[in-house]
C-alpha cells in the first residue's frame, strides 16, 4: 500500500469521524444547556468555528478541542473519540 495515496474508503472514514465529533459536540452542548453563542462566549471559540464543527464536520484544532471540552466539563479525548 502506498501511504501517499488516499483511498475513497479513507476519505469516507475521515468524513464519518468528523460527523461523529460534530454530533457529539451538539449533544454535549445541549446537555450543558448552552446555545452555540453561549458556548462561544464561555470557551472563547468563535461561533463560526462551533457551527463549522457541528454542521459541516470541520475537524477542530487541538486548542479549540481543549477549549470546548473544558467549557463542557469533559476532555478533548472524549470530544474527539
């Protein structure tokens, strides 16, 4: 297998992982009874970034994951798992 080639299956797996992280963020945010705006204010992460993670499946940077996780009283590992 050539590591420089990305298969369709690899892309599908990555997309599914990003979608799961977005869905997990929505669940954790809703459990904390926070709107996207509230989470943005409390975490220091822009509301656009939060929306992109939740709705578009954008993968958060390590710094963003840690800030969101702290605000939601969880770990970045749990958020990204």
